[in-house]
C-alpha cells in the first residue's frame, strides 16, 4: 500500500510544477498544450518502438479520454493566464467535490456521505481563498471547468485500466488529445491569435521539461497509483498540487502580495480534507 501512495504524491509534486511552467511559457494556452502533447506523444511513441512491446488495440474511448485531457489542460492554463498560478491551481482542488458527485454515475455505487463532506470541505476552502480580487473571476470560472474535466478524465481512466496498461493508456490518450487539438487549433488561433506559432528558445526548454518530466513520468506514476487506490483518493490527494505550486509561485512570482488571510484559511481546510481521506484509506486497508 505504501508504493501507490508514494507514486501518487510524487506525481502530485510534479503536477505542482506545471502551473509555474505555464506562466513561464509565453505561448497562449492553446499552442502551449498543443506543443506539450506533441512532445509528450513523440517521446512515448519512441519509447514504445524501442521497447518492441505489443500493445492492446486502441478503441475510441482512450482517444476520447485524451481529448478530455487536452481540453482540461487548455482551460487550466487559460485560468493561469487570465488570473495567476495560485488561482489556477486552487481551482483544481474542486476535483474531490466533483468526484464525490460523479463517481456514483460511473460505478453505480451509492453516494458516499463522507466523501461528499470532504469534497464540500475543499469547496469551502476554495471559497475562502477566492475572497482576493474580483478581477480573477474569469480565471476562477476557467479553473473550475478544468477541474470538472480532470474529474471525468480520472473516472474514465479507472475503468480503462482494466483493459490497458498505464503505458498504453498514456500513449493513446496523448495521441488522441493531440489529434483533437490539431483539428481545433486553426479555429482557436483565429479567435485568439498568437504573434508567433513557434516557441522561443526558453519556451522550448520549458516545454521539454513540462512534457517529459511533468507529463510522461507524472502520468505514469499517477496511473500506477490508480491501480491500487480509489479514484476519489487520487483526486483528493491532487488537492496538494496547489500547495506545491503555490509555494513556488510565492517564491518566483511574489503572488503572496495578491492574497489575504482567507487564502491561508482555505488552504488549511484543504490540508485537513486530504489528511482525513488518507487516514480513512489506511484504516480500511489495515482493518
């Protein structure tokens, strides 16, 4: 049981870096995600061909799930660019609440009152944190949409892991997401034009780190962890992603100057929710 939790929290730490890199990269959110998925997909296909392993035949569902991943990332980086790193990451904390609501639809299980209560605790924390600046409203809305899409992605992955290995699933999802973005990008760039379609040298460097370290490796670790623990626990534990990312945003971008005491009270509530859920899982496994 220790190994899945270690894998999960390493993936969460890497995920916390993605928000910071999103601010460092000057490309708009559409191009940023397109390049991220392109580099990730290329790396995964190279590793797959070198390994010479047979893979299960892909169906439309992994490709569709990859499309959800792509849209989740677009909304996530849009939230950061319309607001800041802290807002984009904190909105991601709502995945626990969305999972508690949606999980019964996917698993046909009854609504878990405890999970709903813990998810609601996180939402209360978010509400406290967002008493900062009215100009962040668009970023908040985009971030909540991103969190909803992330919830759907995790719930679908829980079912797909019965048919595919984590490596196969990540490969098919990155390919499907990149193909969807390629189809949507011309229209996206028409409404949200970008001065240059090619990344600068610093952008190229950050994109490589974002793709190989924070995507390929983090996805692999997260899917491995999902094989041994519940989707709700994975999503709730990802509420620690803002903690890691915000600490870096405070250090690098001085975002703490834009936040008030409600932000820190809200963060405390999220910590409490994650600790309580982790304790519940350990207690069940050791009973």
